[in-house]
C-alpha cells in the first residue's frame, strides 16, 4: 500500500534585524524550522535545534533547511 502525498504549506517570512540586514524565517504550517541570514559574503542557514550550515545563496539555505526537515522530522 502506498502513502498518500500530503500538501504541505511552506512560507518564507522576511524580518528586518536591528543592524539593517534581512533574515528569512522558514515555516512549515505554523512551525518554524529555521532561518537564513547574511553573514559577510555568504549566508548562514540555522535550524531551530541549533545546527548551522554555511551556504552561498538564500535559495540554497532554504533547500538545505527543507532537506534536513524532511530527512529527520518529515
């Protein structure tokens, strides 16, 4: 018996930080799974459990967060 595919709503909210940079907050439903924020010439993708990944673009950071979420919690 195969599993049914679930429709999952993924949202990316932008938040301004006090230093003027923009942080992207990734949510699945109402649960926040991580953030992506600029760090010098790269970006830092951080999960809510504290794992940190250094990526080249915001899109790559969102991809990494989604992959980790589906691998460990999805």
